[in-house]
């Protein structure tokens, strides 16, 4: 018997295809940044799938936001560390 609901990864890729309409409108230099964002959504696909969001876009956006927050936190910690070294 076949599946009636696509897997999260398959649904994520379908949503990413829809988002590519936006990517095509971006400036050339901004397109790689967009691709990095979609890659972040892919990186957290297992977590988003387990959370059972009502829409793929919600899971993708939360994954992207989480990834960016995590990166900003790491940069802030590194900046604090460098500031402490400079103040010694």
C-alpha cells in the first residue's frame, strides 16, 4: 500500500521549490544566501518532522530562525571572549 502523506523531506523540497520563485527575483549576489537558508531548513528536517507542524513552511522558518539564533549566540560568546582578552 502506498503512502498518502509525503515524508517531511519530500514536503520540504516541494516547499523549497515554491520558495525558489522568490530566489529567482533576488540579486545574483543574494541568491547564495537564500540557498544557505534553505540548507539550514534541511539541516533541521528531522526535528521539524518530529514536531509535526501543521505546515512545512512553519517548520522550515523555525529551523532557519533557530539556526540563525544559534549562530548569533556563538558569535556573541566569541566576541565576549575577545573583548575580555583585550581588556586584560
